[in-house]
């Protein structure tokens, strides 16, 4: 039953209204009651939201600015299937049966002759929430093709200017820029001018290329939201619940809307006179896209996973496997030498994709190799596809366990959706046989090899509702891949509650399942790996409270930048090969950078970013990490526990932000206790091409030591005077892992 309507009396309006809304009400005092009922506004965080409900025109303005950050409509529209052609129906408001007060509203909706409904909304700390959309069909339930927010009919004059004949409606969310993290690759791009994307469909959930986006990357999808704005601020619009359709940001020329795709014209109509969409839309705003996303994500209750375990460092086999090098013992020796703790076996370890069994032809001594890895004190990690299986018959599966097309033929999917690419059968999470298979595969793997980590992949590589859907209508949309993730994670944790489940998404819905956020392997950055990693690292800061696997690219020559980023954002991980691209040995200096990072990284997971001269992105600007800090809340105070110092643009660092710290080259400073780096009793200083460092210290250090690959020795090139510590380093000492200041 829908929740009881709030009291919309004027007395309650005045009692509940925030000051900004009371001011707006006072200004509108001369308006008629009907005019007031058709307009609504709220203010927070330096921004003003207004909505002319009758005209369905909303806008967000920065205070003291007449130029809107974003404009658009918010009433839903539904496209319904019919025997001839799809029918568009935009909701209209019956104001006689609606009610609005200062903090919330209940709108009575009419969707032509097809249905009536109700939309509830409210002001929140982060912005505005649409808490529920309900419709009641006038006759039999109709097949829903799509639901839109931010779309409206075109006038005859506008229709005459459309690029396609018979186009009757068009998106109406307008802003100067769009921001969808990692939407484009090679080079990576997250911020776009409004005309950059042409006619694009950017999946915001788990369907990826099957809905038309460039492959780009897995990380950080699914987001379930998109941001848009200008130089005055940004608005983030997204779903407040896991959509029961496939969610995307649809852009046409320079306007956008949210689209939830169902295709019930293909797969059958939901039964029942009523249809309910819980929390279909949330809106947050802030001065830049990063903060707008942060406010959106913070609006969700973040129920923790079973245990948020402390992740170990990982060396992933993909760097070798992609070069057809499958020597697992050599990989184990390498992993131990660089100080990593997990050997991660990636794609190609299985007998066929999704089997959960080793390829005995490729790895004839697989079990002995696993024993060898463990004998070196290392843990195991295994890659697992979320919904793919290449040989259903050998896996004990039938057609009833797979996603089928309209003709009853099993649908196949590939990472790039090219029908000529190698493709895979896809599991149906509503099929009991598919669930038994996933549980059995996972528990066998956990019991036999006791892995510390499962890296789950390609949940974004499944058929969309345009091609095939699970049999259970509740799983046809964004719940499809999440259900598969849940089954694997629950099965693994039933054997080992402390197993780490690694996936790509920053969203709290996914972080309830996976307790490790993985940056992808930068393959999609092309020749721009360093810049790509720096951009992704900015977005990674949204994942505070969850372990972040910082990963790497494929190019050793760009790896110093990944090392600097990882010193702040998370747990070191790498997909680098054990040779350079030309087959030559990896320079020892490169190896020791990784070894140093594996030695000194922060183990905590709760933190917030100190931007310094880094940028979280904004108007015409992608995020970029330069100098960057990690702030942790310890004993009630904010402490700077890790810091990346880059030579690039260091003059842009605010003068007092680092208490006069000076440096040459690139450095990473990481406290080895929970003190601020300026007070740490054990401070690791990693010179990553750095030659000079000066920072304030309250007392003269007791010792300054050089930690090398196999030894520690006093470091003499330092002095302390007038409360400042100075350290000098000469190039050429490749084995130097760090200079440790002890107090």
C-alpha cells in the first residue's frame, strides 16, 4: 500500500520549511493558491532548485547566478508497445488531486487514456528525491518499452528540424557539459561538452556495450547516475533504487534524458493493475562533478558486507597471460620478490570460460603449481566470469539455464558485442539450475584452493533487453548481473567469510556485495596509461570505506605515475608482465618502485582526498591527479597520512596547505603509524625520481635510515634545523625502497 500522504496544511508548511524555502514562500505571497501549488523550490549547499510543475520545467542555479547549472523536465514519460507502433505517453498533473508543501509533494498523474498514477517527491539534505512512482492501468496492463525522465514532445516547428522523420519527442535535460566517469577510452575521458557525444546511449548500469556505449572500461560501472553542469556547478541525476530495466543516459545532439529500457513488447507484459517504481530518481548538486557524485552516493545507506577485510597486495597474471606466458612458478617467484602477497590467476586459467576448473593442457602441473605458490607464503586469487559459460553441456547446464532469444535460441555475448567476436553463453539467474551451477563452481574452487580473493568480471558483458532477458521479470534489468554477483559472493563467503570479492563499481549497491573496488587494467587508455590512471584515481576517492585495488597499466615506462597514485588511493596491484614489451628484462629501478609500494602502502580504508593542485574535474576539464593527499579520521581529528608530491605544476599547490613543504622531483610520503605525516614516528619517504625533500618536523629525528631490497643502513644525506627536515637523494641508487624517518 502506498505510504500515507503528508499533511500539506499551511501551518505544517511553515513549521517544516527551511529558511530558504520560507523566503521563497514570502516572495510568492501575492500569488494565488493555484499558482503556488504549481511551483516548488528548495535550496541547499549554495544552490537553488526550482520546478514549474505545470510546464514541467526545472532548473538548478548557483546562488547569486542567473545562469542555470542545469535545466530540464522531471515528469515521467512511458513508451508502450502496441500492435502497430510504440505509443508515447507523457505524464500530466491533475492539480485538483495533488498536494504540495514546502518540503514534499504528491502529484496525481494522468498518462493519456492508458493509466493514472502518482509521483511523490521531497527535499533532502543532498537535493531532491522522487520517492515513488505508481501507475494504475485503465484497462489491461500494457507492455512497457521504456520509461524516461527528461523528455518531452516536440512542437510542429521543432519536428521540422529533427534529423529523423516521425520523431515526436526529444530529451530536454540541458547543460554545458556531461560527466560520466570513464565513458570513453584511448585516451580516457569523463567530461564532455554537450555536443561532443552526438547521438549516444551511455549505459549507467551493468549492460555496457550491449546498449551502445564504447567499450571504454569496466571501472567504475555500474554508476546508476550521470552528472551535468557548467562553470557554476554540477547536478547528478540517478536512480535511487536498482532499476528493474536497463538504465542509460540517452543523449541526442546536445540534450539528455534518463532511459530505463524494458522491451516488454518482446518479453511479455507484467501482470497486475498496478505498477510501482520505488525511488526512481534522485538529484544532487555541488560545485564539481566529483562532489555531485559523492553526494549522490552518500545518500544511500551503506550496509557493510559480511566482513570488510583488509586486502593483501596482488600481482595479477594477466600481464603474462596476454603475452601467452603461462609459467606459474616463475610468476610466484616474481610475486614474492616484489613483495606482493597474492598471485592472481586471471582469464585463461580455466579449461573453458566459466568452468571454474583449470586448463590441464595449458597448466599440466596446476595443482603442484598451486602448492608451490602457497609454499612460498603467498595466497591465491582467481578470476571468475560473472555470467558467461562456454560449454553449458560440460557444465551440466541446459537451455533452461541460459538466456534465450525470442525464438528460443540461446543468446551469446562478447565483451565488445561484435557478433563476429568470440562469444559466450549467458546464465539466467532466475533458473535454479544456473544458480546451482554457480554455487557449486564457487564452493569447489574455495574448498580446493582456499583463495584469498575472487576477481569477478564481465557482469557488464551480458545481453540487454533488446536481445534476451532472464525469465523472472524482476531480474530483467540492473538486478540481472547483481544477482549473479550475489550468488558467487554468498557462496564464497559460506566457505571463507574473509575472502575478498573484487569488482569494479563505486556505487554503494555494489559495495554491499563486493568489498574490493578494482581499477581496471588501463588497457583502454591506449598510449595514455599514466594520464588514465591519474584520472581514474580521482574517481576512486569516491570509494572510501572499501578497499581499493589500485592496479596498473601494461606499460612499465608509465608505471611510476601509477605508483605515485597508488601511494594515496589504495592497495597495490599490478597486471604488468615480467618482461618489457620487447622481451628485455625489466629495469631494476622499476621493480623496486613496486616493491617499495608493496612495503609502505596504507592498510586503512576510510579516508577522504586532499586535492592540493589536483582537480576533481569540472567545466571542460577531466579529473587529474597531481599532488594529492589522503586524509584519515583518527581519534576525532583529520590527519594527512599519505601524500603524493609531483614536480608538475607544484607552484599551484596552495602555499599553506603543506606547511611550506618543498621538493624536487616526485615523492610519495606514507605514515607507517596513524599519525599525520608531519608528526609520524615512522615516516616512509619514497623518492620516485625525487632528489630533494624538505618538510616541517617538530623534533629532530632519532634516526634516518635507508631501506633497500635486502638491507637497512643509516642515511647520511639529511639535516634538521629550525624545525625543518631536509633529505637529499642522488640518482642511481636503484635498490632504494625508501628513506624512513624515525622519531
